[in-house]
C-alpha cells in the first residue's frame, strides 16, 4: 500500500483510512456529512497527493499537449490551467486531467491516481513527433494540498501573508514559503471557491499543520475522500472510472464543451466528429429521486419495462437533502423533467431528469 | 460501547428484545451505527413478511454504501418503524430506542438461546478497529 507524505498526519487526526487505487487515504475524519457541510459553509483541507503529476518541457511541448487533448490549450495565457479529457483514437476517454501552462515550452499535468501509469505510457507513445521532449512523473516529490470553501481565500491570505486577488479561477502562480517554492492554483473539485497547493513533499506536513493550526478555530477541518465525492457530485464534476471510461466519449457526457473541433487536429477528432454527425445515442443527465431510495453506480435506468441506461454516480446530497445522481439515458429521454425509474435491489423507484449542477455556490470567488 | 443488558445480540451487530412470549423488537447496535456513521436511508421489510434467522431482512445506507441487515430471529414482521424510514438519523442518535427497525412474531422462542448475551457480544463479536 502506498502512502502520501501526510499519512501519519491523517492517523494523528483520527482519519478512517481506506485503500484507494493502492493508496491508503482518509475516507473521513469525523463524518462525511459534517465534512461536506464544513466545506460548503467554511473551508476544508484535503490531501490529494495521490493524484498523478507530470512535468512536460521541450520546444514542442505546447503542440504536443494540444495534439493529445480535446480542449484548446493554445488559447490559454501563461499561468492558466485547463480541464480536458485525454481521448484515444475512438474518442473514448483515457482520463480527464488538468493542464497547467507555465509557458509554451513548459507545462504540468495533474492526472487521476488510478490512471497515472497508463497516462504516462500513452503520452510517451504519442510523443515521437514532438522530440526533444522531457516528461517527468513528479508525483512522489511534490505533494498536493487542496484548500476549498468560501473562507479559503481569506484564510490562505492571512496564514501565508499573500495577496491572492490576482489569482482568478483556473490561474496559478509561484509563491515563496519557508524558503521553498510553492505553486498555488485557484482550482478544485468541490464547486466552491478554492485553491490547490503544490508543495515539496518534504514540506507537506509542515504546511498542512500550519494551515490547519492557524485556521481551525475559524472552522477549517480536514476532509476525507468521502466528502470529496459528495461535494464533486453536487457540483456535477465527473469522476473517472464511475462517470467516464474508455468506452465513453466526452460528447455523450456533460463535458462535451471540452471538445473543440475548431482547434485543428487532435487524437480522437475523427471519431468524435463522426459521432457528432451520426447523432449521439445516449446522453448523461442529472436526476433526482422522486421516490425514496439512494441511486448508486451501476443501477439500471428504466422507462417502464424498457432498459434505457445506467447510473454512473449517485448519493444522498448533504446540501440539498435529496438523493441525486448522474446517469446515461437514451437521448430521446434526456430532457429536463422527464420521469423514469431506477432499479434498486430489484424494485423500481421513480426519478426525474433535473437541471445541473445540483448545487451551486452562492458566493463565487472574490474576483 | 453501549450494550444494554436486557437485549440479545448477533455477531453481525443486530439486537433483539423480547417483549412477549412470542414477540420481539429488532434493531442494530450502537457499535453498528458508529461504524456506519451518517445513516441516510433505511429500507424495512413489509408487514407480514417472513424473515429467517441470519438472512437479510433490511438495508441501511450510509453516505458511502448500502449494507444488509440480518434478522436475529425467524418469524413474521408485525410492525415497522415508519419514523426511522423518514428520519434515518434516528438510528445514529438512538439505536436501541427510537431507532428500532421492526416488531416480529417469533416462530421459535428457542432461537433466543442461539443469540449472544451482552457479555458474549462484548467479548466475542470481534469488533474491528
């Protein structure tokens, strides 16, 4: 079992540890619902050091990344980040990642923990025409701490004595802390304003302890993977392996906007434009249960006796007190208000398509 | 750990209370609710349903997952706790009181002898930490 540099810290904080893609990670410290609400109301601290981090540099680094992703990285200013799928030739989603552009010759990728090796090999294979290109997996040397919630900006500014106004959503920059370089990015996976901090693995515990110590009296708490999942689901941010895999294309999901056909050639383009022309047979929608019952990944979606799809994610939603989920459904039924059923333990329960996201933060970032 | 004296227990963390010669109340233990945390859904058997000792009879769901609850005794369900279906957090708040699951008519009172007494439950249930 792999451990992040914060493993002992999680144990000290009484974290209930679970295995997640071979990493021992905290599921929760107090309770999933408490932690969820803490992030919505105050702020929460997450160890996301299990996520994979690659550094890519070289003269053709930018065109290389542009070639392997469906979104358009060329239009990004320096020190901006971009969410994008990585697709195969068939348009199937290999992973969904964040691309951080320092400048045209230096970029960083944050990839899903479970896809780290697969992505690295895939990227290496695609890189032959873009040499010389240096690709480094720095996951083990750089820790990643996520600081999320409406109070995160104020807390972070006060604790580290930085001004963070200039850092808009999806921007990032270098900062000096404790004589080391850290990178702060205004990104997250919760639907709240928030930051992700890249810090040398050797300094991770020190930074975590400082952030928690200085802000716990104002309501900052450590947050486990359980609440990370309910927070991202309410915000309708997809989870690889549940909502996406290599048999699913971005056009079928709710991240179709990340496919930029007008940017030139890229891997998967042909298959995706063919799919777009032919029409898409199934669509991902958000739904809520109108009967009692909690939808879970894999549960069948029915319209009367006809099987019309599958649940990809589902949960009790602590912020709305509803049972909500994402599912694939035949395109003709993918419209708001459409009623259908979810099969739960051999019984059918009513649900209906609703607008997404399920939860929208009232307070957006300061700027 | 709260393990009331007057109850009978299973290794799978259910409790049964004898309230008549052939009648019992069933629920899950304090240990079980603590392990599950944040109970957000309870599915109870319908009234009249035949349940069997050791067989799944109800479902509780935490935020994270669904878990089967096994009947401590055999018999027929006579009454269910509607309130706990509407307010599942009652199982967390009061597992031996307001968080009860159902009443049942028991088919074989001798089955009580196969259940654990409080002492046996405390030492022998294999609490994992």
